[in-house]
């Protein structure tokens, strides 16, 4: 009788563990993003859309399929994403992140999935043709971005250069169009996308090397290795996503 009771107890335990594991795999992964970085993450407000779309959103959808987990997109300002990951309010973040040494102190990163070129977004009549022409100029950068870090580095090297940092790319574009800044340091495909949708601007691609985008995670996240494994199988998918979103 005792043996039968133990067998039944074991079966109940196995079923409970199986249900718990199944519930975990069905639980959505919370993915944070800042939807103001076309073509990587943005809203097609011209078409009345409220859904976040773009390169990164297609990448995370494919990643969701590989990991076998649904996802839930959460919008926030770029500068608040890393604190949100640190506090456990998200499982990962895709927001045109570069894995800098400083950021690695706070969060973990996946292997790179896309490499970009660096550019300046300037008025159409601007005489700025390279980073060498920024002396005495006021430029903009997104708050908390690697572009802001680069711009702060340039301040030490370029006489008279000053930097304005704002939360959203759209705010910087408005400052540029109103003449309160003279350039925005930005990723090249993002600059091209803005130029196609906003008149009176142009893109200046820089010789300064660009960087690679990676997915950010809370420190010690068990999702890092499965994500890296999945990214290795997604090269063809990412190439197709690039053809859809990236302006060559």
C-alpha cells in the first residue's frame, strides 16, 4: 500500500513539474524598446498605426519563434531601458543597442546581429561634410545612447563643439529643423529613413567606424545563451529583414 502511495505521489509531482515548465514556456517574454528609431523601431503614425514596427521588431518576432516563447512589447524612453532591465521589469531589450564596456557593467548582451555606419543628419543647405567640420557647432544626440558618448568624446577633440542630449530622436529632429542645433549624430539607415519622410534634411555618412547592435538582458539572464544559439540560425532571416527595412 505504501509503495502504491509513493508511486502516485511521484506521478503527481511529475505532472505538477510538467505543468510548471509548460506554464513557463507559455509566459510572454517582456521586450522593451524605444519606438523612435526608424527603421529599427517606430510607429507608422502617417498610416494611423499604433503598433511598433521595424527591423528590430521583425528580428524579435523571429527570435520568439526560435525560443518557442511569445513576446510582449513594452514601450519606454531609451534612457530608462537599462534601469528597467536592472530592476527585472523586462526580460530583454531591442533598441539599437551597442554593447559598450560601460553598459556591460549593468546588463548582459547577446552576440551582435547587425552592424551599422555612423552619420550626421544635417539641414539640406549645410556645409558640414564630415566630422572635421564640427568645430564651433552645436550637435544633438539621443540621451543615453552610444552616439551621445561619441559626441562627448568629440567635445574634447573639436574646438567649440557643444552637445545637446534629448530623450527622443523626434525631439532632436525638431531642434535641427528649428535651427537650434546644426547636426544630429545618428545611425546611417536611421538618418536615411528620416530624410525620406522629412523635407529639408540630408545625410552625411562619416568615416568614424560604426558599431554593432546587440540585444540587452538583465545581468545573469538565462536567455543570453539560447538567444545567441538562435541568432546563429537566423542569418538568412536577418538578411531578408535587412532587405525589407534597410536603405542601401
